[in-house]
């Protein structure tokens, strides 16, 4: 029951965040920012998207090869584009990644390794973002840094942290109980060690980690550049150095699991951060919304990949309809003959 309800809860949570934001901030700056998007801006976003998607696909190739899976770069780029489009177009923001993980795993003959490759690839990107974000917030002087410290050390944060720790412990204990009932508990901890060792080989191997870190860094720079472009379109004229800490916080918020195709927490944190920095919550909301539109535009080649493969499937089906029909007739005749023999 909970597993079936979770996608709906995520979607409702994202919609609730957007509704509250529009109610408190208004839609004036948002609509003004959307009206300023022109063809040149979209082309720049698509160009940045080509770079970030190629680097993300290369990172995926490196991790997959570390797990012993074959993944050509051209196929990885096409599949990554399709995943980005599905992530942006469908609720939840992860369905595209699920699709590319299962599809690649089936093609390679190992669905489990295919799923692990995508999970590790995305986790590597998030880890680089987290490390860079922590460094930026620690080094860059910004009014938002004091606001973050207050939020993390305030009285409410203690209760939130305690709830998160309790929830994490509950999940671990329930998971261990289920595995114990199923007789699948490895008391020596070998399962955990094997998983960590596999992740180390796939991501942190001597031949792979420079590429993984380098690709993730380029992807992060592309995301920041797109966000700064969105801020300029929305009418924000603050220096880039002042915008980077705000952008990093908004990007980190996208990892929260309450969103509608990536929308929700990003807009909420952007509005809060821009307001804390004295740029106005309305400008933060407008910037995040314009960023979402630019990201959707940059993912549109993925729609082309979907249509091309759908068309190829239709053509393949049309080329052999008679063989399939004949096979069905032959199978039907054989079954009828067998039934007649049994009656005799």
C-alpha cells in the first residue's frame, strides 16, 4: 500500500510547495520571466545541454564498464537524452532513469548490474555536487550562509534531525528483519562488504575516478551556467559570484523526493535563498521556473530519440506480420490437432 501511494505523495508534495509559493509570492515576476525567454536563450540552453548530457553519458559508461557491462558512448548519449526527457515530462523525476537502467540491464543480460550502474552514476554526480556545494558555502561570503547556519542550528532543526535519524534506523531495522525472516541475512557482513567493494571498483577505481569526477564537475558547471542564464532572463542582475551559493542550494534541493518532474523543492529553496540574499523571493521563484523551462528545452532531443525508436519498432513489426500470423495459425492448428487426438 505504502509503495503504491509513494508516487502520489511525491507528486502532491511538489504541487503543494508550488501552490504555497504562488500564494505567498505571487505570479507577477514569474510570468514576466517566462515572457522574456526567446529563441536565443533556448538555443544556448540546448547547447549547454549537449555538453552536460555527453559528460553524464560518459560517466555512465565508465561506471558500467567498472561493473563489467558493455555500454557504447553513442548508445549511452541517446539513452541518457531519453531518460532526461522522461524525467522532465513525467511526475517523480526519476522514471527516465529507471527505464534506462532496466533497458540497459536487459540488453546486457544482467538487470541488477544495470540498475546498480545507474544508481552509482547518479550518486557520483550528487556526491560531487554535495562536496562542491559545501566548499562554496564555506568559502564564498554570502548572506545566505548565515541563513543556512541558522536553519541548521535552530531549535526546529534538532527535531527534524532526530526524526530523520529515527526514520533511518527504523528503515534499517525493518529491512534487516525482513531479510532475517527470508533467511537471507549474511551475519558476517559479507553482503555489505561486497556491495562496497563493487561500488569502489565501479566508481573509485584508479582508471575511472578521474573521469567520473571530471565529468561530474563539467556537468555541475553546466547546471550552474544554465541557472545563471535563467537568473539573467528573470531580471536578476546580481554578480555571478553572489548567485553561485544560491544556485548550489537550489540544485541540492532537487534531490529531495517531493517533486513533479523536478519541480517543487527547487523553486521553494530558490525563493528562500534569493529572499535571504536580499534579491527577493519572487525573483528566486522566477529564476527557478525559467531554469525548469530551459532544462525541459534542453531535454527535447530525448523526445526525438523516443519517436525514432518507436518508429523503428513499428517498421520492424510491419516487415514480418505474415510470418507472425502464419506462426499463430500453425500453433493454433497444432493445438486443435492435439485436442482432436485427445478426444479420439
